[in-house]
């Protein structure tokens, strides 16, 4: 059974990833669940002045990924596929992505995610499959 210590190590690993210097997210992980919050900034906008779909994807993939990795304590999981549904534009506030593990076998995990805006309106939904990798969770990947 995964521990709170495992979840905190995953959170620190996530926040140390260089890509997150740009997005400035926060994260909270529980067994089979993860929440990512990304503050909306104009640098994320496409030409029509709303958040680009890549930010929606990142938020949902990260939330679903960590929902899956929350139950795997020895290796990094990898995204095998992810489907995104963009439902409405976001122009301000924050994007809150919640991921939930819905199925797990020894090697394959299925997780769903959704994003809500600062007013709690659903703005995106998605689901993904994740696989165990051979990359050990340890200091080399920031898991400490």
C-alpha cells in the first residue's frame, strides 16, 4: 500500500522538473488521485487570447499520470496514450486538473482527468493509459 511519504516524494519530483519552472503549478497526490493547479498567464494564450490546448493537455496528463504513479512505488510510469476533449476557453484565473485512477493491472493503468476553471466550470476532460517503465524512482529523477 503506497504511503504519504511516497506521495510527497512524487510531489517534490514533479515540482523539480524543469518544465514546471514555466507553468508554476502546485500538486497534491493521494492514493489513486492527483490535483494540479496552474495559474493562467497571458504567455499561455493563443492568438484568440485564451489558453492554448497544450496547457489543458499538460494539466490533465500530469494529474492522470500522478494518479497512476501514486500506486506504483518502485518505477516511473509513462504515458502510452491520452485523449483530450476541450470544452470551453479559459482566459483568466486558474486551471484545476483532477486525475483519478479508474483501472490498474500489474503493468497497465487507466486514469481520467478533468479541468475546471476558477468558477468551477468544467473546461476539459480526458483519459489516458499509462505503463510501468524501467526507470527506477530515486534521486536520479528527483524522487527524494
